[in-house]
C-alpha cells in the first residue's frame, strides 16, 4: 500500500455556483459574475479552477470570428493574471462542444464532415487557451458523442472518429494531456464512451497512450450502474486516473450532481479510501468537485454545497486514516464478512 498523502488540493468549476436553472424551470437566483466567483475560491478552501474554454473567453466562437486568435489570447492572458493574483491554478480546460448549433448531431461523431471539422478546430483553439493559461490538461467530455436512434450512425465508425480527433490533438501539441470524462447518457440517449474502461481503451489505441487518461465523475459511474470507487481503482491500476469530479447521485435518474456524500456516505468513504490508498494526489492531481447547489438555496448561501463537499471529503479522509486495517484483515481471514460489514458501519458512525 502506498504511504498516505499528507495534503490534497481541491478544485471546482465556476458553473458549480449557478442560478438554479434545471431542465424544467428557469433561473431562480441572480448570477454571480466570474470576478465574484474567483473571489470565493480561497475562502472556501480551493486552489484549483476547472475551466471550459468559454468560461475563459465568453462567446468564444463570435470572439474568434471577429478578432481571431489574438483576441482569444488577449482575453486568456487577462484571466491568467486574475487567477495568479488570487493564488489559483487552472487544473483543466475543456472545449464546450455540446452547446453549439453545429453539434446538434454530435461533435467529433457528427454525420457531417464540416461539423466534425468545426469540433476539431474549436478543440485546437481550446489547446491554445490551455497553454496560455498555464494548463496541460485538456478534458474531453464527449457529451453528444452518441445517438438517439441507433441506425443513424455506425458505432464502429463513431469510435474511429473520436480516436481520430484525439490523435489530431495529440499531434497538435506534443505536451498536452487528454483526460476523457466518460458518461453513459444525458444529453444523448446512449453514449459511445460510457465508462472509464471505454476511455482507457481509447487511450491505449491512441498515438500517444502515455498522454491520454481519464477523469471519473462519481455520478456518471452511478448512472452506469457501477460503483465509483471500483471505476477509480480500475483507472488507478492503469495509472490513468488524472482527475476526479466528486459528487453524489440518488439512483439512476438525471445527472443530479449532489454534494459529495449527501446520498451514500459509505460509497463516498470508499471513494476517498481508494484515492488515499493508491497514492492519488502525489503527482499533482486535484480532488475536483462537480456539485450543483440546490435550487431552493437563497443566493447569499449558494456556495455551501462546495464547502460541505470539501469538508465531507476531509472528514472521510480521517475515517480512512483511522480505520483499523488489522481488524479488517482478521474479519477477512475468518471470512466473516457480516462482521466486517457491521464494523465498517460502526466506524463511520463513530462507535
């Protein structure tokens, strides 16, 4: 077992502080500006920012069409100065490919070659933005790479299109790392890369496997009917777990992004444990959160979900570090799994 890590660094994205819009209702709170959100990070105990390309450069397509590459870099430099002044680090940058009118039928897997080319070119601009802001982690959430009707696309060809895009990005920048974030559904009915195993398969098939890894979100694993800590363990074994988005999920519903541990503390405990016992964080990996504030929260207390999620991680980390593994092994040796089950519950309850 790896020696325990002493200190974890935490990150979240500015979209985690939002207005309460959901698929069935409009905003219920006034927005915080990006500048206001940046002010929250340190006070909440976070040092890393997760970015989409258009978090850094709003209206990115329009900005590029009007001002070209120079305008993108000018805006990025301003944000870089801003986060530097607050002692913050850009953990990841992701091209937001799922909101453009050109990606209705998919981004890398669209049936239209012109639309696939748009997705690739925007991804390359995202690489440039990531470099300018000092980040070498490009996240690919393949949000619309799937189908509503199976017969509209060839799944084999679609996987090939995704791999072609990954290889093109690897060739575009010889130092950038690509983190694939799998999800089984939503917004697509069924996705081509639904689990971390699929993502790691793409990594090994790529032109530079050492620069392609994964990002696991707790809720995404749960939506696939899987145990998040097992998914994390699989990626850790392959040395390809390069980021996590911790949250929680109440069953196989829409992607809820609940506060970490708010549904199932034992499931959260096992996620913290697998990270701690396998050296996660020792190579600069962040503990990322992707949590939505409840729609009912008033604006002035709409950051509590971030604070509580971080505290839950740290509380469970203490539970991991004080767990008596000798007693655990005694139960395992006796094959007394009922006894072990109750022992774990007592430990989590502080008894």
